[in-house]
């Protein structure tokens, strides 16, 4: 029998990306999967440093969303084809996202309309009972405006966030946010976008400037990830998907960061 041909560099990279994605997706919960546990530990450490660089206020939320950004990055490396501009393949997600944003806007406008107290009162009573948003939501005095609407808006915001994550992970939002791939660094645009959006949602932000020799926090975060991956036997090929310290495309980062802020 012929010996198995050694993997090409590309096959090694895809295997490493899939394995890192699995570690993040399964959160290393599968007993006995030592490789996944080690990879997930590295991801957790890196995400803690990301939180520091991104100066976030909601660490628990950022912990989840930054892991999501890493897993979308790994997915983009292992499935580059699925990341081309095929956002038209999923009109249902786009419509749902658009309608959810529209409803959120209408609710915000509705909250300022004091003359519709009766509707507010009736809806508050109905929603308090049906949505279990908490007792007494409909019992606010007329004129005060019940607080069911902000709570509902928060729930809708979570739905929009979830749709965004699915769509970015599958490459559907690419065209919307001008995320063309950064040459020779597969998945980098997806990673930068995901990290900035995660930071924004958790009350922080990354910077991409390089004034007076000072590095922006985004570059420090990416270098943190790269330097940790280089030290592992499984992550070296993933580290090659990140720019070396003097090769960061700062202007592209700035454009992606702007897009991420607009998308929050």
C-alpha cells in the first residue's frame, strides 16, 4: 500500500483552521478531546487580552462575541469560497434583519409619543402577560409611558446581533460592509470586523493608527494572537494568515473599523 502523501501547505492550513473552529464552536466540551481543550484555552487567553486592548466595559458579553469573531475567522480560512459575495442567496435572513431594524426604529419613535397613552397602556398590559417581561409593565401610570418598549427593543437588538453573527460567519454581510479580502491574509477582514463590532457592543473600541511609532490597539491584539499561535505545533499555519509586525494594512483596517461601527 502506498504511504499517505504528506499534506500540502494549503491542506495543513485548512485542517488547522477547521480544528480551531471546532475547538471554539464546541467550547472544548467534548470529553477526552485534548487538542480542542488546548486550542480553546489559547482562544480564551487571547480573548482576555483582546478585552484589555479593546478597553471593553462588558467583559462577559465580549468574551462570547470575541470568541465568535475568532471562530468566524477560522471558518473564513477553511471555507474561502463560501465567503465570496453571495449575500443574495439568503434573502430571508436579510429581510428578517431589515424588518427587525425597522421595528426597533418604530418602537423608539413610539416611546416619544405621549398622546398614545391608551395604546401604550393596553400593549403594556398585554405584553406584560404574554412576553413575561416582568410583572407590572402595563401598570405604569398613564402619561409616564410603560417600560415594555425599551425591553422589547433590547430583545430585538439581540435578534439583530444574532442574525449579524450568522450572516458574517457565512459571508453574507461581506458586500454590505465593503469587506473585500485583504490580499494573502484569508479571513483577516472578517476577524478585524468581528473584533471591532464585538468591542463596540461591549462598550469599547479598537484603534488602528500608527502615529509617533505608537501602535494602535488593534495591531497589538492581532500580534498577541499571532505570537501565541506561532508557539504551538498546531497553529503555525494559522499565524501565517496574520500580518507580521511591519506588514499591517492600516488604511484597510481603518476602513473596516468604520464599517463595523456603522453596523453596530
